């Protein structure tokens, strides 16, 4: 079994200031970020840096092309990603298309775990899909996990990225591709989400909770990057591509119904998840936990996310189900669904 991770991981409050020590040899640096973070005043101040801040949430191929042009024009020799999963994935794609220069990532959400995965998700607007690519060369070289950055996240963002993190832990743990080392990270991820997600949401200045969720996100990335995600992520990407629902939110609204469907595929494993969440090992208690977590974090229902456009949703279900299957993620699920079963889960989640 193989386990991949960044070469170096720094963690702890204030570690973002150590970035400067890793770029001393660099003569031309590309910082990939977004407009909010550019304006936040948090951006690392580096000499020789060129800033590309036009990354949109769910980065597109056009974003990658624009960032690549800046890399080429300035003979970039190091790329720094500063932001949530969107700037990180865009930076991965830019490096992939450019050349193998060092990639340093500083996540500001907690989060996608993209700082520690060989995975990127780029939206192909013409095909209406979010395309996931997995390649060892996509792994960042250095990840700097500084929870102070995530303390500015408002409640809805904390909820979305937090349930995304929990989903990474659960999916990596039940995936058919799980193995001994990915399991360790999945377990820690689930336990930390159980202990600290609600607290981080209730009080964004609770730094113990923020720190724990930043680590949960990292562990989640290490877990699913080496195991895999599964049906929740397979079904959530089409919702992102077609309804522009933020990644974590689209996972959160699907997680209970997908768990209901998948449970019989590996009861032992899901019961173990329940135990990690401090509840009795039954499907009913697992569903109740996930539903009340969404309710406590004020996660809206799928129909609210789609502005109640039920007709459009119904029309798109066949495409979404096919795109979900084609992504490959459902094949890792403990219970492998047919197209019509995926369609039924979308309807049940509505
Ligand atoms: N590569 C992977 O392994 C992987 C895994 C999961 C998700 N993803 C992808 O990551 C993307 C989602 O990333 P995300 O959920 O981190 O969000 P994001 O990067 O899209 O950011 C969402 C919003 O939050 C803002 N934001 C970021 N940090 C903030 C902070 N500290 N305080 C306040 N606002 C802040 C951003 O400016 C943006 O407006 C999706 O495209 C998803 O497909 C990738
Ligand atoms: Fe995710």
C-alpha cells in the first residue's frame, strides 16, 4: 500500500509567517489567491511576487489559463497558493500545465484538505461538469496549516467546509480503497469534527476549535487522498457544476441520504463511524446525528439551495446521475449504485 503526502507540513498558529524561509532561493514567485483574500490584508508579503487573484469559487479552465499566462510571462520558479480549495486547486492546475516548480499551499478554510491531496477539481464550463483529476504530481510540496487564517470564516462557510471535512473522513473510512494508513487519518478527522465542528461554528474565535478543525481538514485530505472519496462527492460535483452550490454545502445536503443508501453495503464499517461519533451503532442513530448536525449548523435543504426550481432539478437528474457515475467516485462506495439508484437519492435529498 502506498501513502503520499506533502514533503513538509508546518502546523500551528502563526506558521504562515514562516513562508518567507521557504522561498529564499526563489527569484520569481506566483501567489494564487482570490479577490476576498487579496483585500483581506492577510496575503503574504514577499519580494519578487506576482499576484494572480482572479480565481473564482469552483475554479474554471479559464482561471487556470489566465494564471498560467502570468507564470509564463514572469518565468515563475515557485508557486504559492493562499486560500480555500479553489485557489489551491487552481494553483495545482497552473503548475501541472507549467512545469514542476515547488508548490507551497496555505489553506484559509478548514476545509477541503486539498493542501495534502494529489487531487484537483476544475470546472469545465462548456461540458457543465466539475472534473476531478488525480495524479501524484499534483501533491503540494509544502503545506502550512495556520488556523488563525480560518478564524475569519463566517458561520455558513464554517458549516459548509466543516461538513465537507467530515464527509472526507467518513468516505475515506468506508471507501473500498481504504487501507491501514488512510484509516488512521480518517479516524482522527472524524473524531475532531465530532469534538470541534459545532464549537468552531458557535464561536469563530474559539482558537482551540479552529485549530482542531484545521487539523481535521488536513487529516481528511491525507485520508481521502490516499483512500478515496465516494458516492457523496460523486453526486455533489454535478450540483456544484449545474446549480453553483458551494462544494461543502452540496456534500452536506447529500450526506444523510447517501448514508441511508450505503449503510447496508458495509454495516460494520458504518457502525464504527457511529462509534467514533459517540453514538450507538445503528443506521437510525447515524442518520439522526447527521441530520441534527446539519440542523444545528443551519445548513439549508437541497431545495433551498436550488431556489426551489424543482422542474429544472428534475430535468437535470438524468445528466447529474450519469456525470456522478462517470466521475468514478461511486465505484469506491461500499454499495455501488446504478444510475436509477443515484437518481432516486437525488430525489430523496430534495
Ligand atoms: N483538491 C481537493 O482535494 C479538493 C477536495 C475538496 C474540495 N475541493 C474543491 O475546493 C473548492 C472549494 O474550496 P473551499 O470550500 O475551501 O472554498 P473556496 O476556496 O471556494 O472559498 C469559498 C469562499 O470563501 C472565502 N474565504 C476563503 N477563506 C476565507 C476566510 N478565512 N475567511 C472568510 N472567507 C474566506 C473565499 O474568498 C470564497 O469567497 C471546490 O472547487 C471543491 O471542488 C478540492
Ligand atoms: Fe470535499
